[in-house]
C-alpha cells in the first residue's frame, strides 16, 4: 500500500525538478540572448536562432514530461481511492470512509 504513495512522491519531485529546469532555462535564455524588436523567441541574428530553437524544443519536451507526470499522479491517486473503497466495510448501509 505504501508503494503508490512513494510513486506519487517521486512523481511530484520529478515534476518540481522539471519546473525548476524550465525556469532556469528561461532565465538563461532571457539573460544571455539579445532579442529583436518583435517576437521574443525569434532573435534577428544568426547563431542565436539555433539557441532559440533548442530552447523551444527543450521547453516543449519539459512541458510534455510535466503533463505525463501529472497524469501518472492522478491515476495513482485514483488507484489508491479504489483500494480504500474496496477495503472499507459498509455497516448498515452506511459507507465509512477511511
């Protein structure tokens, strides 16, 4: 029974690490790259276009990882809830929740 709780905790820690990584990448991108006048992630000169594209792709990958971890946590929580519901006896028609 403790295994799902540990999995949820590990997923939360991975989610927090992903968020911190995304924030750090955003700070680094904004502090090191001089952008053009219009679009913030489309610099107007050569070498930083590759850096910008790399940043966008990495950010999208991190967003996907965050979403997958969130769905994992939700499914684990639903599994725990079903386990509690199955193991909780019903006395006289009343449903006593743990």
